């Protein structure tokens, strides 16, 4: 889809959102708008890279995707910190950040002959695009995401991380309610990741525990796991 069509889609979604009343309709329009905005960002970055190559870059540069960053928050901002050696020497226009209300995309052009990019989608809550900004520090890019709702605490950065955390919490809650089941899960994990000797010892302990359950306490049980 062309850049012009995507921009038209964003404008249309924004116009429809102003008149939408149903929460379901608003959610669908917001998601469609965010997806179109992400595609616009991707197309703009690709176009910029193509223009740089066309302008006669000395050597072909590949985009290195960044995955490591730290983050913190204040009552007004969520702050991301991305370590990049020598980034303070880049021209201001070589370090850009594109924002949508639930995402950001950092692009660093020609840092020591390489391009770097970082994309964070599905932010936990909405950000104010106009009031978000970035700073260049020694060996670091700091990105300040303005919270739409000031004072709102973000326990994680993205909604995907939120779902993973909830899943882990639910699994821990189930295990605490059923300690025997938790022990079985631990044994399974140890068995799957252990070497042949460990697997043999776990299998032996499991067999003895089953015998104990059937024939009485005189048969050795899971206590033998102490040998591990």
C-alpha cells in the first residue's frame, strides 16, 4: 500500500474516532489507525535509507536491530535508555524517533559506518506524541515518552509483557494451591534439561514414590531426590 493511501487511512480513522461512541468500534478504529501509522513509519525509514544509498554512500550499511535497553519512569514520563558507543558524535538529524500513541521507532544513521534501529510496539498505555522527545548523551540515547495520564504507574513497558506477567502470576498461584503438582512440574523440568545420569536418578525417585503410594511408607520415596 502506498504512503499516501496509508496517510489517508490514518486521517479517516481519526475522523471516525471523533464520532464513534461504542467502545468496541473505538477499539477497532484505534487499532487500525495504529497499524497504519506503523506502516507509515516503516515506509518512511525505508525511503530514507534508499535515498541515502542513492546519494552515494561510501559503503552499503545494514540496519542493526537493537533489543537491549533500560527503562524508568517519573510521574510524567516513561524513559528509555539505549546504549550506543559514540552516539553523541552523530549529527542531530542522524538520530530520529518516530512515535505513535502506542509505539516508538528509533533510527540512528551512519554511526561508525552502521545504521541502528529499535522498535517498541504495544506500549502499555498511550503516550503524548507531541510532548515526547529524545536526548543524546555520552554513549546513550535517552527517549522520554510523555504519559497521557500523568501519575499513572507502568508496572511493565508493553501490553505483551503485561500478559506474560499475568500468565506467570497465574501459574505461580496454581502451583502454590497445589504443591504436589508444583513438585511434579519441577521434576519434569529437571528431567527435560538434565543429563543422562540426572534423568536416571529422577526416574528412579519417581518410580519409588509411586511404589510408596501403592505399597506403603516402607518403600523409599521422593526423599532420594536429595542425592541430586
